[in-house]
């Protein structure tokens, strides 16, 4: 009704300071409020969090948010608390006393959003606790983690459905992801039993992102330093394949007077958290990272994402570049590409099973094709997500320079097929 609509808009302004809903946010929120199941597929930066944060505030009880990463939970909880909303998390970063405190607050009905890691969800005493709590609905963020065809498979995600059903079969569920490939979509629906859910899927076109691919040559470090210096003061992420490379490039940038920090899974969790914080708080300009960094991190003003090495899949590439320009302003995505890197990536597939290797090679093959393409990048990228564009975008390197920079490297393509 108009009344609920006005009320929601008022809450949006009052709590978040936004004057308007974006895209389908309002309909999604209403769907959860009405007790229906919801499946949301929207690109990174579209504003998926609000789709469960708003109903959580509006409904009685505590909303459970299942989220795959500690860093991600902390980021969101901090944000919600800053808005004056009582949000808490339950994960392995808390000690026993802290956990008890959080649980008591939930039982007392003080908490609007409780973020839980999937592995905490499955713990016996947490299950007992959840059965006692007054829960409004369950949100499953980054739902693609349930699928092996996604870019971030988490086996524990497979257990969510049983656990939720053991809590209360009637709880509304909202699953959210930025992964749009049909295979992943099907996996999510099947695993979460969401066949009855209303689907909200929006376009994956990130119009404000400029896509560029450069041939990777000996002068790559110089090119990167130059790019950052020209764009002084802007925040950016540089993705590298190995931890060693991450450290090396972070050092190199520091030596050149650029504030940069490393982030990879080999660092202690407190160092990782401190570095992430420094990046979010603008104490550092550049985050040099492996793909361990970034999922769900809400830094709206990342102005560039550089791939020092080619990613393993187009899906990964889209997710990683998607961290630029979340505020809707321009973002530049530069990938340095060399066919040697593809061979290097393919070597990781050596010890896999035949099926896994074939999957990985197929994904890699699409990546190679994209990198070598002389036509509109956006067209190709959206095509991958099943979207069709009528016209070239005019906002990528190939649209700016219609002649292909290099030809399809037959040798690589053939090597991948064997
Ligand atoms: P996603 O999870 O889809 O990647 P987020 O939920 O992290 O995206 O939101 C991305 C950014 O958009 C955040 O900075 C968020 O505050 C902002 N945002 C979300 N909804 C709105 C809105 N209705 N108006 C303005 N900004 C919004
Ligand atoms: Mg998100």
C-alpha cells in the first residue's frame, strides 16, 4: 500500500540518509516483509545489503544474516552501528564471554541483525541458541558460495538449508548474490529449496566502469607506478596471483612514495583486518592483494582496479573489477595480460581430477578469448552473463581504439584444449 511505501521511504531517509530506493530495492524489501522467499541477483555495488537491512529494522525480532567472511561481517556491523542500529556478529573472532554477551542480547530482543558465519551456524550450542531466539527471517548473502561453479565455493554453505529448516520451516529466506551465470543460479535455487522464491534479477552492466587490457611487458611496474602517480589521491586495488607478488608490489609502491598495504591469506588475521581498516579509512591509497581481498567490502570510492596477473575466470574478473566505482562515479579497470600467465594458471590444474580440470580450463579459455578480443569488452562481458547489447559501449579500450592490439593467440587456445 501507499502507506507502507511512505513508511519505508521515511525509514530509508531517517536511518540511512538516502532519499530514494535504487532499482528494485523497494519491491524486494516488500517481498520479504510479506513473508515470501526472495532470490536477488544484482551486480556488486547495486545495494543488496539494504534489501535485508531494511526489513530487519522494520520487523520484530532478529534477522539472521549468513555471510562468508569475518571481514565482511565486521564491515557491515560497523556500518549499521554507525547508523544507530543494533547489529552484532557471531564468528570465530569472538571469545566465549563475547559470544555469550551477543547471544544474551539477541535473546533479550535487542539485536536487529545478527551476522553469522556458516561454520558457526552449524555448531551445536549455537543451534540451541537460535531455536530460543525470536527470528524474523534469514538472509543468505553471497549465496553463490553454495555452488562449485561460482568463484568462491564454501562447502559449509551446503548445510544452511537443513539448519534453517531445523530452526523454523516457515522462516522467510532471502538469498543474494552478484553471480549471474545460469549454472550458479540453478545451484542456489536447488540447494536452498528456493523454487518458490520470487526472483529479482537486474542488469549486470556497470556503465561507469572503463575496461582496458594492456599487454604485460617488462615495464609493467613502471606503468603501474605512473598510473597511480597520475591518479594521486585516488583509492585503488591491485590484484596479484601470488602472496609473494603482493608483498613485492606493496614494497615497490612504498619505496616509490605511494601508500600501499598488502592483503593475502598468509597474513595474520589481525594484520589483514588492520590493513583493510586502513584502506577503508583512507590511511592508505592502494591495497595490493590476492583475491582473498574484496568480497562484499563496501568502499564506495575505489577508483581503479588493476589486475597484475590475469584472473582464473571471467566471472572472477567481473567480481574483482566490480569493486571499483560502487558510488556510481567512474572506475577504471586495467588488466595486464600475457599468455605466459595463462599457462601458469593452467599449471595449477595439473593435479586436479579430469572433471575439475576441464571446468577450470573452460573458464580459463573464456578469459583468454576476452583478453584477446578486438571488439567491445562490455558486450562480451555481458554476453557471458546472458545479456545482449544492441550497440557497442563506447567506454572501453576497444571502443576507443577499434584496431585490435594483438591477435588471438592460437597457441594458447590450443594448449588449453589438450
Ligand atoms: P552490494 O552488496 O550489492 O554489492 P552494497 O549493499 O554494499 O552493494 O551497497 C553498495 C553501496 O550503495 C553502499 O555504499 C550503499 O550504502 C549504497 N546504497 C545502497 N542503497 C542505496 C540507495 N537507495 N541510495 C543511495 N545509496 C545506496
Ligand atoms: Mg554485498
